[in-house]
C-alpha cells in the first residue's frame, strides 16, 4: 500500500508541473548600426484607440504592437544632448485582429486569421521648424488552425511583430540613405 501511495504521488506530481513556455522576445536594436539622425529629444505620441473587444486582441498579447513600436523608437533613435534635431513619433495605428477564416468545403479545417496593421509617422524638426516626415504603413497576416494552443499562437504573434519591426527598420535605413538629415 505504501508503494502504491508513492507511485500515485509521483504520477500526480508529473501531471501538475506546467510545461516551460518560451518567453516573448522581440529584436533588440540598441546594438544596430546607428542611423546618423542626431536627435536631441523625441516625443512618442500614441493616437491608437483599440477596443478591448473581439476582434481586437492586442491587449491579450505579451507585448502589444503599440508597445513594440514605442520600444523600437526608443532603441533606434538614441538621444544626444549636443544634437540640433528633435523628433516626434506618432503611432496612428497598431492593431492586431483575430477573425474566423471559414473554409468553403466541409473537408477543410477552419482557421483563425491574424492581421497586424500599423501606421507610424516619424517627424523631424530643427529649432521647432518642421523639416520632413517619414510615414510607414503596413500589415502582417497569418493563419493558424482554430485548435492551436496559446503558446503556439504567442510564437506566431512574436514572429508577426518581429517582421513588422524588421520592415520598419529596413524602410528607415533605405530612406535614410536617400534623405539624411543635414550634418551638424
């Protein structure tokens, strides 16, 4: 009886322990080749008004699209007190939506479709005078089976946010090569 009790306790302990979930990581741009935009100060303005009701799910994510763009802006544009330029980052849209993707045929599996949309304005000023702005809009779209576990969905969301940040970074680097700020 004692051995049976120990065996039962061991089995229950194995069932109770939760599986390890990978933490949510986004790219770190602090060590990237710096853009030569010398920014004295920046202001990050969010005009995002997402609902906390379906189909909007950004608030359920470990890192919302809005917070990912804010972190990217802080990392990519470090402030230098000796610089002459100021900048505003205006986040107009940063939304993740979940919708049912219903198939036409009975033998096809219904999916969940995730759509990440974003619109960001990077505005540059010198002595309070507007110089120029870069407007970046885009979207990421993925689909998964409805029965996908939350941990797998979070990996998908992480991949979508990472792709969004890579596209924003790539566009800023391309535009910087064609329209840099005047040197100090």
